[in-house]
């Protein structure tokens, strides 16, 4: 029970000194080596005490960052590869679509030329102009003869 | 009896699918990276809300009239910038060539900025973000020294991205990762502009609308961050005393001018694909207002995030001091909190001044953190990336932010490439048999090859040079001659008649006065003040030099003579075409006037060209 625990010489902080002995000889490991080892494994020591750099302080040792993990293949190359593939696919698609459209336009115009070259007797003509070309050419609307409802007197 | 309208001439000119596409393209061209990283900075250093006064005055008397002028010009003449100015008067043809040259120079370096954005974007898919941790040095005993002395964010930007050299004369090597990203960026630009406005018209739906979505998301998130209100209050608190400084008015005028992307020739190209009977007056006002509102809208999330960053920095400073004090005085945890820090500090300072002095505490001041104002690439790649690390879910925020920057820049690139592309299509030098896809491919390939010099170690210094010299003076000069050319060579009366034919109503008194007097005068004042300010101080630059004593502060260096010569060349080259072409035509006319069979060309009119 808590009332059975008596405290004396209470300090504001839990603090202690420590030395590390070498198991092979009976000497202590020099302070500089201990400091270097603590710097390298700071995170392990913190987690052993369930504390952090802010709550566990080693005098004269400032806390440093743990070495970052570096992946084997840079992630950015993978993302870049994906992006580039999409772009190239888009360009190829648009160019092929453009070439196809160009070919279709050429085919239509050559067909029209062939029709004009062949015997015009086989082609229905009006005033010497084949009917197909009349449909294709942009005609001019003759304003005088356009069907204009206002010109006809209403019954 | 109604006479049916004449069928329009089938001139085979491409046209917009609908009006919305055209407006969106103009807005996308105008709204660019400057709306996000230059306008909030100007607001901050020029007295917060008070800056809006010169900004709106400049918009009213300089921005909107010039915008209306360019849109009406392109719509009436239905040609790109070179053809349009040749039609108005052959002596003014140099204006079109100057616009074309400026668009080319600027699109070269603008796409390199997009390259940096893309590099950060593809690096945002890692956990943890690569700019949040410092790498180890060679023997793995500690952190990399350059990174340790500055910050990990600075290190990633200056070393891992740019691999910057300490001096502009040291070119360094080509950075292969930047070359890859540059190739990808030009490939994207080619993909979108491959058939001119047929393809950009489709792409603009995404690139122009997406940034607004992301800005809204950042707005909502930014306002929930701690310290956001401090940042916003700091930004918008008006300080009317700054209006006495003429520098503020000059900055407002130049900001409006560059923000609306005037004098690039891109707006003329866009409106030349319109049907002739289109209300260009309403379009101009719409585009200008949307551009300014976007600037204001973007400054809110930017300053919320900056306020958050300042507050976090302030709290970190306080926490570090608190830990030092607690360790020194052996106090229990949580006796000193942020709220009672100042009270405790004054108490301890009066009781144990030597101990406190021995701790060498840094003074923490929130105002100081807020005062660290940056604009341009520093804002996006250093300050904002630092703030993103502090937010939970940083990868998502980083990805969103960089896609937004990329779309903003890409839609501006469309306008500039169109300003280069359309006049070339109309020149009789390029034979009709070259398909559009090949021409745009050639333009993109050549720009990519020239822009490779920006991927050198000294590339970012060169981009600063291009930004300051090719993108500023020439545009002001070209715009001044545009207004003078239309107002006094073509005559405002004739222009008003053309605009009336297109929109159905005569331009009212506001347009008459601004076109005739106010805009040319304002532009002349801005031009002269700009040149005087540039000449006053010797051009210098700030170099990132790890071996400098004051590192991580940047080292102030002066440009050597040959670099200065290039600066002057960049500024003067587009402007020099204006007098050259006029002189060329003058000489041609003097030779021709001796020829008796020469018939002077007819006077041009907008209506006759379109009937």
C-alpha cells in the first residue's frame, strides 16, 4: 500500500551517476566511448526506460537524430516512370489520330477528283456540274429566292 | 422584310468549341504562379489591406483598358500578334515581333520552374518526405554539415534539387534528374498544345478549374490550423502610412500588369479564334475581375499556412528555452508552460541574472517569425514545404500543393505557347504543308534544348536573370506602344466603331478617356520609374555558398560584366524590333515611292475584313 512507502531526501528529479565496466578486464570504459555509444543508440536507451529525449537527459550529451532509412530504389524514379509512360501514350495516341484524320481527308479529296475525271455521263449532272460536288461545295444562298414566309401573303 | 444574314467566309480558321472554353483559357493564362506567390508577399510588405487601394486603382485605369484593347484587337483582326500589328500599320509590325520574342524567352524559363514543381511532386510520394530529414555525412558519425548548418528544407532545395554552384560564372554540370523532369514537362506541354487550341481547349477544363478546388481545400484546412488567425490578421491589417511611399504604387501597377499577362500576344491569339461578333468588353472585365479575386482568394490559405508556420516556430523556440531553464534550475516538469514563460523568465532573471545570462537563451518573438516574408520560389519550395512537414498527412498535402502549382503554371504556358505558335502558323514563310503537330513539336523540342542550360548548376541564377530582365522592361515598352499605336495611329474613333460593330454598343466615356489619355500616361510613368529604379542600384544577386563565413545567410555578389551585357541584351532585344521594323518599312516606302506603278494599300477596316 502507498502509505507503507516512506520517502526521504526527495529531490526534484530522479538522477544518478553510472560507469560501465569492461567484462574482459576489470577497468572502466573511458567516458568518451560511453558518450559515443549513448549517442548512437539513444533511441534504444530511451525506449528501455519508456522515456523520450525531453524526459531523459544525459548531461553533456545533446540529443541527435536517428539515421534515416533510405530505400533501395529511389521512389521518385518509379513515380516519374509512371508519369512519363502516361504522357508518351497520350502523345502517340493524338499523333496517330491526327494522321488518320489527315488520311481520311486526303482520301475524300482524291475520291472527289476521281469522280470528276471519270465519264460525266455516268454521273447525274445539273448544268454541267455533278450533283455530288454541288452538295459538297459551300453554296451561296440567293437571298431573293430564299423561302421567306413574309413574302407570301397570308391567307 | 428581313434580309437573311450572309453566310460567313469559310476561312478554315480553328475556333473555340464554346464561349466558356475561351473565357477559361484567358483566365487560366492570366491566373498563374504570381497570383499565389507574389501578390500575398506584396500585400504583406506594403501595409496589408492598404495595398488593395493602389492595386484596384491600377486595375481600373491600366489593367482593364489594356485587356479590352488586346481582346478587341485580336477578335477584330483575327490574326496572331505579328499579323495583327502588320495589318494595323506595317510600321507597327515590330510590336508583334517584340511580343512574339518575349513570349518565347519567357516560356523558356517558365517551364523550368514547372520542372522544379514536378521534381517536388514526384518526391512527395515518400514517407518521410525527403526534405524533412537531413542525410548522414560520409563516415556516418553525424548529419551532413551543409544540411545541419542550414535546414533540411534548404538543403533539399539548394543541394538535392538545384545542386547550386556558389557563383553564377561557375556553370557546374548538367543535373540529370532535372533533365528528365524538363523533358517530361515539355512533353506535357507538347501533348496539350499539339494541335493548337483544339487540344488546349480540352486540357484547360482541368488545368484552369483544378487549382480553385485545391485552393478551397487548403483554405478550409488552413483556417483550422493553430496560428492561422495571427497570420491573416498580420496580412490584412491596413497600414495606410505605406501609401506615401511611391514604391508601393509602382509595385501595384507592375503587379497588375504582369498578373494579367498583357503584351505577350497570347491574349490576341486567343481572341483571334473568336467569332467576330462577340462581346469583348464583357469578357475583358470578367477576366480582370476573376484574376484579382483569385489573387485575394489565394492569399488567404497562403497566409493561414504562414501564420501556422510562424506560430509553430515560436512555440519551438519557447519550448527549447523552457527545457534549458528547467534543466538548469532543476525544476519539475510542467512548472513553466508557454503561457507563464515570460512571468517565470522575468522572475528568474531578477533573482539569478548570471545563470540566465549563461544559458544564452534566444529571444522568441512571434512578430519576428511573422516578419520573415518571402516571395517567389522561396515561398513555395522552402517556406511552404516546411509548413507541410508540420501538418499531419503531409504527403497528401504536398501532392495536392504541387499539382496545383503545376496546373497554374501549365495554363499560363498554354497562353505563351499559343502566342508563339499562332503567328508562326500565319507567316507565309512556313509552308502550308507542314502539319500543325510537326510545327508544335519543333517549337517544343527547340525550347527544350535551349532550356537545358537552366539545368546546369548555375541554372537558378540564370532564371532569376531572365525573370528580372526579359520579363519586365520589354513588356512595359511593348504595352506602351500598343496603346499609343491603337489610340493615335489607328485612332480611337475608328477603333470604337470596330468595337461597336463587334459588341453592338459604342465604348462609353470610361474607355475613351482611358485609351486616349490615362493608360498611356500611367504606362509612361511606370516605365520611367521602373527604369530609374533599376539603374540606381548595381545589379547584384544572392549566392548560396556553403564556404561563406556567414553561412547559412546568402552571399551578396555582383554580376560580372559579361553577365550584365546579357541582361541588357535580354531587356533590349524585344524592344529593338519596334524601331527596326518601322525603319525597314520607311526605307521600303521611300524606294517604292519613286516607282510610278506603285498603288498605296487601302485603309484597313475591321468590318470589311469580316464581311
